[in-house]
C-alpha cells in the first residue's frame, strides 16, 4: 500500500489482486447467509472505497486493520440494505404472467360500412357528434378540440364515451 500511495501502479494492481480473495473469504465469514452476489458486491464496494480513500491511509500504521475496518463498514451497509428491502418486499412464487392460460381472442369486429357509420354519427346529439367528428375522424387532440370549441377536456371525454356507447348500440356491435 505504501508503494501504491507513492504512485507505483504495478504495486497497486498487485495489492488489489492479492486482497480480493481475502476480502471474499472474510465477507463470507461475516455474512454467512449472504448470497454470492451480495458477497461479491461487498468485495467490490470495499475495493472501490479503498480506491477512493487510499490517500487517507497512514503509512505509519498497519494496513490490514484499516482495510478490515472498510470491509466491516461495507458489510454492515449491505446487511442493512438487505434488511430494509426484505421489510418492504413480499416473496411470491413465480406467477404465470407471460403467457395467459386463456386462449387468445381470435374474434374481431367486422368492419362497418362507411355510409352506415356516417348515418349513425348523424343520429348522435350535437355535442357527441362534434366530439366524435373532431377527436376520432379528424384525429385532433383533446387540447386542440377544447381550445377550438370552448368545451372542457373532461366534457369532451364524457361526450366521446357516450357517443361510442351509442354508436355501438346503433350499429349493434359488441364492445
């Protein structure tokens, strides 16, 4: 460590190679129930801390107690983090979320003749008809239609929903 502090990169690389296995062994001993990933994270965090604060090491004192203090702190941090996560998370068995056991819906709504649809829209009340024409047929945004007509966005949403429900009833199509 003294040579590494003096700028000897080869000594620093050798130091890291030599202490990594020792840190793994000591971290495993300090947290025997920790997973392999947790132990490796502790080792890497300890090495990273060593790298960041290596300038604070006092070369007149023994290196190992200083290094072990870093390891103890990183181990304690990881165990605390693990405990916090365990308090918030609920362990569950794997659920079948990717593929549903229900068969896919293969039915589709048959297209409606354009003229029939135009007549159905014409039968709607004026507010609903305007909402459908501007939002669905001209594909304007709610904000654009609201600004152009002076109707609130909430009222446009309600009018559109009611218009679509009425059109389904008029055209006799399922939702």
